[in-house]
C-alpha cells in the first residue's frame, strides 16, 4: 500500500491538514486549507480515474459485455450502478476529455466539474437545448 508520505507534496499537505483542528485556525487559514484540500481532492480524483480506466479497459461494442465495470465495482467496493458511472467518466477522461483530466490533475477542475462537463458534452451531442426566437435558452420560464 502507498502511504501519504510517498505521494509527494499532496500527501505531505494532506498529512499536515488531517492533523489540524479547523476550529483552531483563523478564518483565512481555514479558507486556505479548504482550497488546498480541494486541489488535493481534484488531483486524487484524476489518479482514481486513471486507475479506473486501466482496470475497466476500453468500452466493448456491446455494453452488456462490459465486465470491466464489474472489476471496478469489486476493486473499489462500489455498486454496479456507481461503478458504471465511475467507469464512464474515467473512460471519457482517458479519451475525449483528456484536457479536463489534465486540469483535474493540476487541481484546476474538481471531479464534480468534470462529471458535469462529461454529462453536458454527452447531452449536447444528442439533444441540443431549445432556443426561443431571441436566441436564449428556453429552459427558464419568465416570471410575471
């Protein structure tokens, strides 16, 4: 098993912050710590996505034959549904969302943002948002 001390600056920062009581810090120190933890979390998520994609392998032509999802479910202790979502995002990050994976690795994009980008890009390919005559999205209704 890898320990945090073997994970470079992220591991060192995580070890340090894990031992600190947030209530003992000033407001600005708490905010700085949260920002650092968010960067660490994004980096961690990019590493998890890389390993997930490696364990799952490429997507088969028939999704019913995707045994990689089962392998990820067992390894990560996830339900098949959760593993399926994790594998889909990991494969996207390993492929068409490579720049997003790099941004996650650098802590500039969180896993939640990457997931939203993945969903948005899938949706935009299949169902373009309807537009009003003014060119604005019609997903909001006007208040009277």
